[in-house]
C-alpha cells in the first residue's frame, strides 16, 4: 500500500484536511512543471522519486504512541551510536528511543518545506497540522515547568514521569520553541534556565563539541532576538560573556591539524566528518562572528569538507559519513543545506558544488549502500533543499 502524507490545504474560503498519496502532493506537481525544460539537468520523475523517498524515510522514523509521540529517532537508539562509534561508544552516551535534538532537525526541515511550498503557490499553503501539533505536544511534555529546562523523561518515585532538565536539551528545546506557535512563556523560561545554568555550572567546560554548538546556537538566538532578549532580566555583558566562554570552549575542542573534534575522546576520529557537518549546520553564524578565531574555524572546517572529504560517485559528488568510506545521502543533503547558507566560498565554486551534490542525490538516493548511514534527521534536509535549489534554476 502506498504511503500517505496528511496535509492541510488552506484556501480562500477556509481549510480542508486531505490525505494525499505522497506522489500526489501539489508541490511535486509544481516541481514537475518547473523541471520539464529540455535544458534542465534533472528529469521530473527522478526529482519526484527523490522527494517521495525522503518523505517516506522521514515519516517512518516518527514515534506515533506513548510519551515519545511526535518525536523522532527510532534509529537513534537502534543504530546511531554503533554506526558512528562501533564498539567505542563513549561511556556517557545514553541511547534513548527518541532524540530531542534530532526532532528539532526534522521540525526545521518540515517547516522549511511548508514555507517553500507556500511561497510558490500563492493560493494554497501546504502543512501537516497534525504532525506539527504532535511535535508541539512532544516538546511540552519535555518542558519542566519548575525550572524552565528541557530534558528526557524519567519515572519518579510515585511512578509518574518527570523531566530531567539539562542545558544541552534545553538549548534544543529553546530553538524549537522559537519555531512553534504558542511557546512564548516557555521560550522566556528556557532562556533564563540556560543563562542561569551556564553561569552557575560547568556545562561549557565539560561539554562535548556537539553540545557546545547547540548551546552556542541558543545563546546567539537569545542575543539577537530582541523579543526574547527584552523579556529577560539580563544585560548585554552577561550574554556576551557566556557567548565568549562558549566560543572559546568550542575552539579548544577542534584540532586544526587533523580536523578532529574532541580528539581525546574515544571514537573521535571516526566521528570527524559528522561532527564537522553537524556544527556547520547548527552554527552558520560562525562565518559572521566578531571573534576572528571563530570565523577562521568555520572557514577551515568548510574548506576541509569540500576539498578533502567529498567523493566522486557517478556524475556527482557525495559526502561520506565515516572517513574512508563511500558517500552518504543524508550527509550530502546536510552539506547542501550548509552551502545554501554559506557566504565564504566563491559563488561560482559554491554553485558548482551544489549542482554536483544534487546530481548525486537525484541519481543515487535509492541505492541502499549510499543510504546506509542516513537517518530521518538528515533525510529531512532534502525536500526543502530540492524545492529551493531546483525551483530557482533557470534553464529556459
């Protein structure tokens, strides 16, 4: 039975909820018309297959029941850590059935897709309200009203589920709150929790590179979003000091000679490419930082990726998940997202790279070998990237 995707069509006369087979989503019809030119490098059918396949991979990893409903990450517990580290999984890594951080990645991918669809069709918008409502409920369940923090659930002494907040998950939760409707109070409470926790604790000093990048992302948002910032009893100096500390800690986690993050930690070498692409995706602000060392770190990291790690495959280029392996669909899609926001590479170089990455994605996405290390949160990079990059191509 063909998978279905529930979408809501907003019309001038009101809203209707429809269940569409994935290959009948209106945005695919638009892509088909847009790519029908003989001069276009991708066939409409190939683009449709890629879009269908990515949506199926995303939906398949979603939790439908229990406290994890609305969250993503079945693969997070079943294979993410062993894929990345093999038998050297860090002792402080605790695989959960779902991931607060990676659910954010999927949320952002879906919202960006819906936004791109809206921007093309002026008379109808595409959204899956049930899916977004479930994500909102998921984050509410993981929000601790007492502290303002966000964290995994655990069973308390009276067998009820309680939130165990921490700064890493609070940072991901905070970003999610800024993107979902109706979370202003939670957003302000979580911002306070993050600031107070960082000032009174050692989360920055003890955090791994990925945790630091998530915390920095939240701090950048708190500092730049005046709506949030005015609601805090803080001053510029307080936030700036935390950002400076977090940036210095992130710099200390990178070994420029080898390109490895957290070099003293088990499995750091195998995680090198994944850590780099995660941080580049999470912190595009690094390229605009007033801290020259942070800007240089961004430039060094992205140049290493595009000059040393890309692998030729067919007519295109792909990015591996692990060093010395073949290219991976999810990693390539995530790099495509990074390049869409990059301003440091020459535009001609960036455009050539984007085309080569797209060729790989369109040609090879159904090959199980190149999807071996792909997950819902990296598949989620594809729909909006395809919609934007292919849609903007002019081959008339």
